[in-house]
């Protein structure tokens, strides 16, 4: 019996392998802190300043003021630990917890290309319209794709 010949679309396979980079919002891009500081646990609402802990990570996970993760939210750190019943804590691997010294910012990310004091071109995310890399970001902005130099 003759079977129909199946064609394989190699072009489509190539497209899948070259999937576009995430858009800025898909990479959790956030604008600079309102006070223009660099982003770090020391200026995140989830950091427990008196205990070197973060309320979205396990209670026995030490988190220092010069660390940062992709879930950072700017604001005053907490004074006390708070227990949320039933919460599944974040692991450092999932949150991207890492040392960032004086703080993280696009200007010190390997994907950043300097334009002027306040702006640069990021080649680590794609333009929402064209889906091509090269998006203007703020020098003190930041996203979860941050890779310090
Ligand atoms: S680990 Fe992330 S969420 Fe926790 S305090 Fe630091 S930046 Fe905030
Ligand atoms: S420069 Fe780095 S941190 Fe800033 S948006 Fe691009 S990938 Fe994210």
C-alpha cells in the first residue's frame, strides 16, 4: 500500500530553536527605585532587617542586605518575621537569589549597552512589537534576567 509522503518543515524547527527573547514585562522588568538606589534586599519590603531573612524564602535561609532576587519589591524592609500558614517558600534556585554587592541595576548587567547616563540598550530582552532584541531600558532599572559583570 502506498503511504502519503510526509514532509517535515525544517524552517519551522529552526524557528522554534530561535525562539524570541522574552519581552521586558515577561522578564519582570521594573523601573528604577523611586529614590534612585540600586536594587538589593536592603531596599525590599520582603527583607527582615533584624534577622537577615526574607519572608518568601525558608526561615532558615540566611539572606543578607547585599543580596537580591527577581521578586524584589522596593520599599522599607520589615522589622519582624511574619508567618504565612501553608505558604510554599521560594528556593534560591527559583528566585535567582544572589550576591549583588552595592546593588543590581541594568547599568552593570552584561546585556546593557550604554547610551547616556540614564539609558541604555538591552540586548537580553526583545521589543514587544518586533520581537527582536534591542530595547531601551533605564540605567537603574532591572529585570529577572540580570547578569552582573
Ligand atoms: S531575596 Fe528577593 S524578595 Fe527577598 S528580600 Fe531579597 S530581593 Fe526581596
Ligand atoms: S540590562 Fe539586564 S537587567 Fe536590565 S533589562 Fe536587560 S537583561 Fe534585564
